């Protein structure tokens, strides 16, 4: 079975987050996407400290589907440098992990 990943990204608003989530599920690049409540992000960008409201997405996928997922995020994301962080899932409910693997098969 492919390694299960939790991928995190942030979008500038709820509409773009929902649109990306739909695209990822339709393409079978993700089994599930959680759109969280808006948050405030503070970061340094091009030498200046910035603050922005963002909408986080928690994306469940597999290592095998990750290249497809990253390509879709990069193509649809409005940021010049989107946050895309993949964290391997070391343990979880086996039936859920099997479901993620099944739903992300091409």
C-alpha cells in the first residue's frame, strides 16, 4: 500500500479553497479535503513581514498520487509560491487509510 500523506496548503479565500478542493477530489488526487476556518498568517515575504487572512486545506492523499496533487495545486493556486507541505501518516485507522488509497487510484 502507498504511504498516506496529509498535505497542507492555504488559499486566500473560501471560494478559491472550495474550488481547489473540488478539483482535487474530481481528479482523484485526494480522497478528502477539509476546508478549515479562516486564519491569520504572519510571514516574511520578499524582505517584509506580511499578515494575511488565509483558508487552510487539509488534504488526504497517497505518496503515489502526490505528484498529480502538487501539479493541480500549483496550476490552480493564485500565489507565486504556494505552501504545499506533505506529512507522512505513520498510523491511523486501517480501514480509513485503505479508503484513502482506494479513492486516489487513477
